């Protein structure tokens, strides 16, 4: 039986169901067809998801999932699919880690372009980093160093722009219709370099904690974005500190970001 909220929007937007609905931690989703297009009806449970939908609207399908319909309680997105199982995860498995990083960077560069229209609601990086900046008791001294690096970076941000906020190998998908597009943004605003830091924590623990890989991928990011090595390295240190704090608050294993912070700190000149 179709849930009432889904039935409401299926009728409102003249949708045809195309599979079973399902839930995530943040949304209720229903695969559907809209004017002949395969789409996904999304009912967000959280304010963060509503903010993301407004940013996707602002991007208007430019390197991001296209919004087909939206109101204050629901969003209808194009369904991003390809017939050949193309993904960034698979590229890394096939030994094309550099190429996967380049694709994320090229997609991000498109998302970061300014537009001559009013900005959607966004969260500043200073507010986003509050859990790390306001922390007083650290489980590991490395996190204290991450906080100090974050303070310096946030007080001297350059190239401020609209940020996706969660760019990694599973949030850039390949569409047979539109190529590589981003999904699930956090809708942030601040220093452009921040958006590339999460690449270096992914796609898995074994890859992320390889010191030579960290160096290599920062160099690849630099080639694609003109962000210098030290600046990118510092944003990695700051970001993994914040990530670790969030994981600890959720009682999760924070050893990956803490270890990555130690590796990154060892590379500082």
C-alpha cells in the first residue's frame, strides 16, 4: 500500500510508480516515471535535505542531479543511471584512482562557478566547523592540532564560493544522459579548497590511509584546480578533525580520520 504522502505527490505531479518505495535515515523515496523520464520522488525528513534540494534547484542540472519538481515538502529528481555499471568506485578498483579524482575535481569546478542569481540558503564553513572549534576535551592530541589548523584556515578563507560539502566517490554518479553529476549536497559556503578534502578520505580505509596515495592525489587535485599542495594538505587536516568529532559524537570508530590526520601532519613542511 502506498504511503499517503507519496500518494499525494504521485497524484499532484502525475507520476507513475516504478518500483517499491524505501527509506533512508533522511528521506522516503519512491522510484517513478515523470513525463516519460525515470525519476525519484524524495520526501525529506530533515531540514538539511530541504536545503540540499534548493541548492540542486540553483544548479539547475549543471553538473548536478536535475530537479524536475519541488515544493516545501518534496522534491522530484531525475534518476541517475547507466547501463554499464560505470562508477568512481569501480574506476578505483580498476586502478584508475587518479582518473576518479580528476572526475570529482572537474565536476566540482563546474559546481563552483558563480551564477548571476540569488544564492540559495547555505551554511558557512565557520558554522559547519563549530563542533571542532568549540571542542575543549580531545580524545587524541591530533584532533587538537586539526582544530588549530582549522582556525587558521577559516580566518583566512580565499576563493569563497558555493560548496557541495560532501564530495566523494559515491556522491558523483554517471548518467547515460548527462555524464558525471553530483548528488546529496550539504549546501555550504566558503573556501573552495574545502570541497576537495573529502576525496582523500575515500573511497575506503585501505586506499585513504596510503601515505603515497595521499601525496599523489593532492598533486592530482592541484593539477585540476590550481590549489597548492600545502593549502590542500591543511584543509585535509582540518576536515578529518571535524569528521572524527562527528564520528565520536555518534559513537562510531573515528580511527580512520585520526590516522589520516596524523599522516597529513607528518607531511607538513
